[in-house]
């Protein structure tokens, strides 16, 4: 099992990166955020990896932080959630925010992922809520409400869910919804 990979980036695609390590090129799938953060071709990268083996394929999924790998593996342990769905969930928000949303039972976060409906989101919450709260995840997460309100406001202004989420990404969780909306609008105005 390939658990981590350190090597030179040969090529960055839209959904994957090819990393050369020991003279072998490994195709590693990842989130758009991970692909943005790693260096361009020629740069060196360290990735935590999950090797997914099926009857007809052998794929690697890469993560910059071990906590992302842990949550990914928890997600794909749920029946009906595959690696692509797991990456989709990780792409919607930072790991800590996702863990808090799941531990708090907030399914609205998860239904933003293409292919994950209300029932699947409820299943994720049901199966992971106890595991995450047992790992010290704080159940009270008022910032989730603030972020959800900000996202809803941006969507009501005509922005897509993806654009609104991207604009809110990295916003200070200490800010209230109004401050987050202003910061997101400033980002969106620069595009």
C-alpha cells in the first residue's frame, strides 16, 4: 500500500498530478484546492496518499495534510461513497469545518456536493457523527451558521454555489455573516 509520496511534479492536470518518485510516474487524483497549492511542474511535493484498488483499476488519491486523508478514508468507508464522492466532500470546505458540520448533524453542507443527496448526507452524518465526536471534534459550531447564511446570501445574489464557496474559502471564521459576505463580494469583484 502506498501511504505517502515524495517526488518531482511532471504534470498537473485539472483533477490529477503526475509525481515522479524513484523513476516511476504516479498519477495522483486530488481536490482542486490541493492542485492549486502544490508547485508547478519541476517542483517537489510531499503527499499523503490513499491507494484505491478495484477489480479494473488501481488509483492514488493525494492530500497535503494527514487530517484530510483521515477524513477521506472515513468517508469512503461508508457504503455508497466512493473516492470521487469523498474528494467532492473534501472540496466543499476545510476539514475542520466539515468535521464540525458532520458532528453537529448539519447535512446541508454535504448536499452541496454533486451526487450526494439528502439521504446520503444523513447516512454520512449518522455513521460519522459518533466517530468524530469521539475524536474531540467540538459539536457547537456557530461559525457553520454564519458561513451557511453567507453562502445563501451570495447564491441569492445570483452567484453559483461553487463561485460563492470559492469566494468564502479562507474567510476568517471569527467574522459574522455580513463581514464574510463583504469579503466574498470583494473577491468576486476582482474576477
